[in-house]
């Protein structure tokens, strides 16, 4: 069993330094500091370089707050290929609208353009602000994007407009992931691909409570029922839990048993400028059907 490290090469995002529980990064020309629990080592750059950051997320309260300097924008944009994303600082989150370390996944999907009509169907669960959904739609998929957060879905729609993709077939759904999947099973709907990026904890729009250790395995079992006979892949990303990518392998193996194909697992990381140090951020696993790897 091989464990692969996928490293983002997105030129629009730079990891400048990391260490002592923090990371210094720049995206869309905005330099910022955020806490990073996985950065156990020492910082490499002098304090003067860190002081050049124009935004810093301070921990405290429910989700902390952003401290902005001078003319630092609260909203701005960045680009990946033909896709454009709106970025935004919000006091209820240390996130700003996109996870750069996931760009290898978007590129993997984009490298497998779909030319069939009607388009094959892709389900993106916990889709956040839609980067993966937009990349998939651009590659020829008919996308169903599901997220429990109304603001996140509205943000995704805005990214669709900014990317000039208003006519691309993306269904934007505000619903708890498990609730939606169970309903799709009852409706008899099928998909050729499923992407999942579950949080460690979360709440659905009507109060449903999500806990990844308890709920991910049942969700994957339900997703198995949504796979069409022409299924191509399942792509799983897991954050913020004390686990191994072998966990992703075991879950995918259990829920694709009898389908053949291949399972790949690993980590997502960002490469630090200067010394090339890798900052590990996420686990991932991917099942691909026979002939689709």
C-alpha cells in the first residue's frame, strides 16, 4: 500500500513560512497569518517578514476574529486557470473561501474531461464555496453541489458568475449531506462520481448534528447506493481528525467491494517557499473504477 503526498502547485497561493503553530501565506496578493496546529517546528523567516502580513486571524471567542492592517481588503478575488474565486475575511471563521491544498484534486478531475451527452453526473457533498464543483462543471460534468450552509452556497453561486460559468449545469442544494443522500436513494437517482469533503463537526440547516467519526461510514454506505453502473470515482478528503490515510483506504475498500478498480490514498500538503518544507493539511482517498485511474 503506497501513501502519496499531493502538493499544490497553484501559483496564486504561496506558503511563505510555517512554524510555532502558525503559517504565513499569500493569496491574491494578500499576505496573512493564521494558526496552524500541524506546524510543530520552528519558523524559518525573521519576524520582520511575518510583520509584513496585512491580515492576522486571532484566536478567541467562538471562532476568533480577523485583524486587518491599513488598506487590507475585506473582500478580494483570485484566479486558478479560467476559474475566479471571491475571497473574504469573516470574524466567525479563520477560512477565507478556498482551500489551496485541494487544488491537486481539482486538476485531477479537470485532466479527465467528459465529452458524453448527456453529461455524466457528479455529486459534491460538503461542497463549501464551489471550487471543486466549478472545476468539475468546466470539465464536462453535470454537478450537484450540496452544502448545509446557505452563505457558502450563495458564495459558490457568486464564484460561478465570476468565472463566467452562469450557464454551466450546477445544481446548488442547501441541505444536510446525509439527509440529501438518503432522499436521492429513495428517488432512485444515480451518479457517475461522488466527492466528499466532510468537516470534523457540523450542523445541518434544520439542526442535524454531524460528527465525522460517527457519521462518515454510514454516509459512504449510502453513497454506494447512488453509484451508477458507469461510476468512475469516489474522492474523499478528511480534515482535523487524529487518523491515518489508511482509514480512507479501509472506508473506500469496504464501500466499493465487488466493483473492482483501484484505491489510492495519501495526504494533501503545501510546499513552503525557500526551503521546500511540506506542511501536511489533510488526508485523502480515491477509488477509481476499472480503466478510469
